[in-house]
């Protein structure tokens, strides 16, 4: 029984769901935002999305708001976390 509980805890901890406001920015808007706040007090997360057409996805959270940017090419920004897999639900 303990084995089942510990294995389900591993499965749950491997998926993180984030809620809140997502603001989608263009490449230039995202770069301006990073420059405006400098490279302090926030993380930049990078990952790849797409099956046939791969895109770079960048995320950062500033003051409780998560900003995302999808681009075809890499951006010249400092990446703190390289995500193995990202899933963004769009409504």
C-alpha cells in the first residue's frame, strides 16, 4: 500500500499546474519587458512546443502576472530554466 501512495505522489509532483493571468507578448514586447526589468528578481523559462512545427516558448512572471512569448527563433535572453516539456492551454 505504501508503494502505491509513493508512486502516485511522484506522478502528481511531475506535473505543475499554474493558474492566474497569462499575457501573450510579441517577440519585441517580450524583449522590451526583459530589458525594462533587467535580469533581477524573476526567472525566464524556455521550452519547445509543437509537434510538426516547433516553436520556442518563453515564460516569465513579474508581479504575479505570467508573460509568454512564442517565436520561431531563439531570443537573446538569459534562460534560467530549460523545460523538458511545456503545455499551454489556449481558450
